[in-house]
C-alpha cells in the first residue's frame, strides 16, 4: 500500500499520519535514507559538472538560467539511470521465473549476459522479488532473489546497475558500497536465516558479464549494526515507532500488496505488513 484515497477520492501517496493509522511499516530503503551515502553524492555532483560542461549556452541566457537548465539536465541523467535499473530488474525477474529474455526489451543485450550468469550459477530459485517483513523490529522491503548458488549455497542476491567507466583504455572495475551491505543485512534478518549475501553488479555503460560481490559474515554483522542504528534515528526523526503496531489487524495483513520495483514510488517510505513466504 503506497497510496490511499484523498478527500476528493483520488489516489495520493501515503504519509506518516497514514502509517500511524493503518500500521504501515517503513521500507528498508527509506530507513537507510538517514545514512550518508558519499558515493551517491559524488555521482550526483559529477552529473551536475558534466551537464555544466557539455550543455550549450543559449544566446542571451543569464548565468542563473543556465545553471537552472544544467541542474535539470543532470536530474534527467539520474532519471535515465533509474529507468534503466527498473527495466533491468523487470527483465531479471522474468529470467528467474521463466528462464527467458525478451529480445525486444530495452535491456535485452544486458539480460543475455545475466541469463548466461544465471544458468551457470543458479541451481535453484527459491523466490524472486519477495516482500520481506520483520514485524518485531518494524520494517519491510522487497528483496530481489533467493537462490541456491552453485558455489555459496543459499544466497540472497541483490541486483545493482552501475556505470562502470573504462580508464586509459582499460576496463573499469565495478564497486560495491557499504550501503548495499546494510540493505542485505536487513533483508537477511527478516528472512531469519544466515544465508550468504551477494550484490550482482551490472555495468549499465555497456553489456558485459555481471560481477559478483559476496559479503563476508563479519561485514554483514557490522552492516546489521549500522541498520539498527539507522532505525533508531529514523524512529526519532519521524516520531513514529512501527514496533508499537504489534496489534495490527488481520485485515491489514491480508490486504498487503507487494512493494513496486520502481523506487520512485517509495519516497513516502511506508509499506504494509505482510507475512514472509519462502516457497
């Protein structure tokens, strides 16, 4: 549930008042919004600088007007990156559920490489795009994949798209960031089992083999501590403790809907309680 009907009968995003009334839970990504992400700040700054350097000036345009257009241009680059990530995730779910790649899809070339990785490394799919809930600690979120990996056994996989740039004629190197481990640690705790946790990094700049980044148990334990601290900050800043909604009605649970893949729709950061199902 990411929207409710307004007084005019039109859908509107849920807010904290709705969360308190309906017993909605904050998403993992929303909770982690209180944690600094230097890599994201650096990327946004780079896009802004690139826009300022490459955007042509209009005749008679003031500096303020140009700056405004440069900001809009850099934000457009961010939207394009998000759209690619959303399209790739949708295609990856199709691969997990049907072992098929849509040849007409916008990410077909990337998904063919992912398909090759999937067939070589996935012995069994437990689920794909599953809503996970930790009712005791008051959070929820949608995880990408739980598979039996040929090398690591039961593995929670989170897909990440990243623009990996070549440097001085050499291939670039994919990077994994601490905030990714925080997210996986939260999902793993919601599962209730110490499965292996991996980010699978896809280079959005050009099609290529996905890169596995397996987090160690020590890294995940440290990441969980960060997520616990983030929960405390989130509850304090929002003035709302979802753990106090332990008496949620059955209706709230039964009517729970799956979290959409597009994180643009998650900016309100509230999700309904839903039982975890591991098929």
